[in-house]
DNA sequence: ATTTATAATTGACGCGCGTAAAATTTATTA
DNA sequence: TAATAAATTTTACGCGCGTCAATTATAAAT
């Protein structure tokens, strides 16, 4: 650190003895200059701590090194977890992730895409609301910037989709539940804000049919993202009214299960596999807290990290191949059964 | 939506019949132009969907309308919650929030500040790691851009600090616990990553002294942010070994409490106020999930929203008053006792 | 030592916008 | 209606960088 502050690349060119166009090349790709000059630049760089003006850099570029990441609700640990994984993957690929949450509001999802558009991102990873999303807006957006959907699918939208195979995963846990005890009932939100919920219900029905059991679906009213409360209040009410025909409840996601577990505790209903238990509860997602519920929740683990990595690598492949791929890819990862004590 | 796409403000000036400088004024502050011309502009605006180039806009500005928000670990629901509140407050004030997580890595905190610096933010809200943060880096940063700390304080760093009064809050819950049963032991991490933890321990000690009880402090090994696991594994071990001299444990934060609660359940220890319970556990923070633990966790609620709002309004006051305030402000909000069933 | 391929330099232009000064229009008040 | 104040237009320049073409320097290969 020395002398006066460097104001622009011109000045840094003087003090470093490197021409400005070469510096420009270096900043856009350090490997594009000769090793010896690169060393000279980097030596000068930590003597003067100059950084190019981001705004000037990007103003004439058609696209930047920014990657937009949009999730529907960051306060849901599932999305913070997957958001984190995606962020890290972008950083290590030399891009600048910009994580945006729509805070549960589909209107904000549109606004987020809007403001992303003006940041000229190289690509965008979007976990959409699904049904509540504005499909046409997303599709239009997708024509301008490479878009990969994850978690929730919207048909024919975006260049690719990465998610979990709900049919496989639900099939897996239904099979386990049927084999190890009474066949499960299914507990979900009536108006789910997420297409996965629909798939899971379908998958539940098909699985039950396959095993020769009748399907029992119970739906809770309410909208929004406060799943724990819904699970606790309405799930608890159902438990109190003893509406479930079997002693096993498969919840559409872990957060509902966490709520129901809490309600069961309050009602003095012992949940688990032990002989003194009268109820089994299972979930889906391997929510970060499902390990610490009472009892610990048996659930399906989505491979966060694999989904994140694949989503990112897919996006980069599309970005680097210029033209959009001929066919829309859908990649589904298998869920893994995580057996804990609740079922 | 019509004809060809508008490429720049010049073109939009032609089609709208407004001069470019006036448009420039409008985009920087819609209220700075006459009402009638504003209407004309906005009419043209939704006919042509032109948006000024963000990068060109900011390249000659000393500061932008960006507000940086840096939290130590976004996957901690406490920070996603407060991050969300802060984001919303910025948006409604007409600024663009940029939320960055340091993912538990103090090194990343420095990098985040670095990259923020090149975005020329109007101001930054930082929830630092505390002891693990690089104080000198933050102080240097603070000389260049208005900086308000929240959640965790670092003395003489940043123009202001907003947080919770740990002495008041811990005093409150210790008093409650002493009054309603056996005096509490204190459970915490040995090497806390957060200055609040130190304050809480001190506050516990002072409170116990005030009530004439001996302080009993138990420390768990381990670093990092996986508090639930620490609470579960090490807290559980302590429970099993019956090291706690009283039947009441106050945890330094809710996440430790959630872990311990889980361990207690596993050990068959009934937690709560009922006569058949042999243990009381309390936490601190009113973590979003503390309502759904088994039993629901008695804790101290930090006023997220008040902290967020005050932090934002303080920052804006500093930004708008040009020169830094003469004295560093520290604002502490009181915590509220949330009585649930665990203690 | 000479050729050849590669990299760096020089000089110059343009991007889309902010912004300032002067001229002109529009609105307000007397 | 004229005088005054306020807003808009015109004109013009500069910001910091990307990028291009032509030139020169450097390194590798013969």
C-alpha cells in the first residue's frame, strides 16, 4: 500500500508499467496474459489495491459474470440450504452469485426477474413458486437469458429443470411404511404453493394402489409458508378428532410434519416405533431440523448438494454453448430414505 | 409494447418527446420533475418498457442506491429472518438491498466487504462474527462507506450498533426461572463465535449473584455453527451424566436448547413444568422453530422487526446527513419473555 | 542468427449515462 | 398583461472501461 489512490485503469497502467489494454485482458481473464506479465500485474496489484470499476466494466457488455439465483422464500431452511450450495458452486466457477428471495410473494418473483434482467446476468437459476408463478413472464425472461429451473418444475419453461423424483421418493417411503407397519395416510395443504406437493400426492395414491391399500388423503386449509403452524393447528386438530384411519401419517413435507409432531406432543400422543407409541409420522425433504424433532423425523433426503451442483453445471453448459439446447432437459435425483425414530 | 426495442435513453427521449437530461432527472428521482411531464414519461414508459442501463447509471456516481447487508450465516433462521426484515425495509425506502452471507467463514466476511466496496453502496448493514471478524478491515471499510452494525457489536467499529440488551433479557429470564423453580444452570459453547454469548454468560452470572444463587456454567466443546448438534450431543451427554446441579438449564441460545431438548427426549427425560417433568430448559432468541419444539421452548424474544427497522433508519439518517455522526450510537432493544412449556 | 508465432503496446473510438451552462419554454404571481 | 420564478431543452463534455487495428516487442523453434 503506497502513495495516492489509483483512480482508474489508466493510472494503474502507469504505476504498474503495463499497458491498459493488457490490464483489461488480465482482469477479464488472468490466464489470457503471459505468465510473466501476470506476475508483474499481481505484484503491482497488492502494492496498490486497485480494483476496476464494476459498472464501467459491464456497461458495454452484453452479459456479465453475474448469476442470478431466485428462491421463493429464503426463510425456509430448505431454500437457504440449497441457496447456499448454489452460491458456493457459482463462486468456485468464477461467477458472482446474486441471491434473491421472493419472500413468499409471486409478485416479487416477477420483480426479482425484472431487476435481474437489468443486471445482465450470464444466467439465472430459478426455484419458482410453480402454479402461482407467472408462467408467461418467466418464459419471456427465458428468451433473453439462459434460465435453469430447480426444485419446482414448470412445464416447457426454462432450458432445463433439476429436482427430485417425487414418484421415486414417495414410492420409497410409502413402501417402507407399508412394510414396517400400518399403511400411511397422507397429510398435505389443500392449496399447495408448490408443484412438488401435487406430484407427491399423486405418487402417494399410485403407491398405495400398487400395494393394494386404499389411499387416505387429508388436506389442511390455509395458504402461505407457515407450514409448521398449519401442521400444528390443523394436523393437531385431526389428531385430536382421530380422523386418521391408520396409525401412520405421511406428511407432504417435513415442515408440516414438524408441526404435527409438535401437536402430537401437546396431545400426549407418543410418536414412534416403540410399542408404547400409537402414531407414526413421516415427512419429506430432510429439513435441517428434522434430525432434532422429538422423536427425530423419518423422512426422505433430497440431495441438496447434487441438485445444486447439477443445476449450476447445467446452466454453465448452456451459457458456454451460446445457443439454447435443442431439447429441454429434466434431471431428477433420487431421494434417499432416512430412517429415524418417528416412523 | 410496440415497435423496435429502445436501446438507450437517447432513443427513449425521441419516442417519448422528452429531453434526455429531463429523463435522467426523472430516473434519479421521479418527483424532481413536473407532475405533467412525469405523467408523460410514465405513459411512454409502459408503452416501450425501457429501463436505463444500471451500469452506465452508476459508473460516474460516487455512491449508488445499493445497500449492502452482510450476515455471518444465512442458513441460521435467525439471520434469514432478520435479513428478510432488513431487506424489506430497504426496498420500501427506495434502495436496492444486496444480501450477502459469509457462510460461517470470517474470511468470506472480508471478501464480502471487498466486493461490496466495488459496488459503491450508499451504506452497509453488517452483522459481524464478532471476535472472529477482522476488526481493522471493518474499521477501514467504515471509513469509506457508512456502516451500521447489528446483532453483534464490535467496540468502536461502524457508526452505530443496534442489538438486544443481553443483560436485560438474560436478567429477565433468570429472574423468571429462579422465581418459578430451581435456579438455572447455564449451558453454552466454550468458544462462542458471537459476542452476545459472552455478554449472556456475564449477565447470567450477575443475575444469579443478585438472586443469591451460585452460578453453574457448563461449556460444550466444538466450533462452527452446528449448534443443534452440539446441544444434542454434548448437552445430551451432560444430561446423561447428570452433571447439572439443578433441574433447570438456561441455554445461551435457542439452537443449543433445541439440540438439548432433542437429546432429553431421546433419554426419556420429560422436560417442562408439569409435575412429572424432571427438567426445565430455556433458550434465548425466539428462534422461528422454538414454538414447535417438544415441549415448546420458553425463551427470550428478540424484536427482530424493531432491530431491523432501527438499523435501517439509523443507516439512512447517517447516509443523508453526509458527514459521519460525532458519536457512535448504541441502541439496545429489550427482550421479551416468551413463556411456553419447557420452563 | 534467423524465422515464426505469440504477446504486449499504441492510439483511437464508442458505450450509456451524469451533469453543467446557457437558452428557452412554461407556470405562477402580481 | 407583464414580471418573475421554475422547469425544460439544447449543447456539450467526461467518466472508466471494452475493443479494435496496426505496430512493436518477446519468446520459441529452426
